[in-house]
């Protein structure tokens, strides 16, 4: 399992970005939104595969950054419930790994 930070700026006020959020949350095992335009997700997808799922739902003028979070290697200023969640999913992510057959799917490459 991967712990990913997804931050975005969706700039077109005329565009319906609902499918972006469906892809963002629908491809996550768990997610939490602590900071505006930022989500942390747990997923079986790696950074590249997760990004490929989101890109079709944004425009060239938008911004998107997806990066892997190393479990238990983060720091900042967040509410206690945010730290509790991050520490729990960090512990969980060390115990799970991507099953071999799933990693061979052609659309994840």
C-alpha cells in the first residue's frame, strides 16, 4: 500500500471537476483532506499510476502534484485527529504490499 500526497489547483471556474474528485477518492483505499486543495490517500497504485488516473480530469491550466509519503517521516502543524490518522495509515502501509498480479495490469504501466 502507498501513502500519497495529492495537491492540486483547479483553475477553470466553468469546468465541472466532479470526475476529478471521483477519480481521486474512488481510487483510494482511504483518504483525508486536511489542507485546502490537498488530500492524503492510501492506495495500491504507485505515484505514476495514480497520476494517470487523475490527469484526464484536469486541464492544461490546472496544476497537480502527486508524491509518495514515507511512513512516519512527516512533520507539520495539524490537528490531533489528523496526526492520529496519519500515524495509523503509516503503520498500516508498512504491513501491506501490492499483490504481484495487480502490478502487471497494462493500464498501470
